[in-house]
């Protein structure tokens, strides 16, 4: 499994070939994946001990991660819909 975007590949393991193709050829998709990785890193780093407004920040990061997952899912679905040459 590729390690450059481990959370993306872990979230969508059944689509690893498509993900590799997209990451190699689509810089906008790569940016979405990088944002997803950063978002999850921040989410996992949050702690009630280090955040004054933990609940709000946690909810915001979780919602952002959900939106990025949906964007990744839409791009993958678009690839599935394209006819093969």
C-alpha cells in the first residue's frame, strides 16, 4: 500500500489502483488528498488538554474530513463512470 497518503489509501483500500492513477496525473486531486491527510493529523492531535474549545474544534475537523472524503469519493466515482478506451 502506498505510504504518501496513508489515510486516503486506508479509507479507500478497494480503490488503490485508481487512487495511484489519480495522484500521478491530477494535481488538484493530490491537493485534496493532502488536505485530507493534514485534516486527520490535526484531528488526531487534538486533545482536551491542549485545546480551549476542544468540542468545537473536533467537530469542525471531523466535518472537514467528511467533506474531503466525499470529494475524494466523487472523483473516484467519476473515474468509474468513464468508458474504457
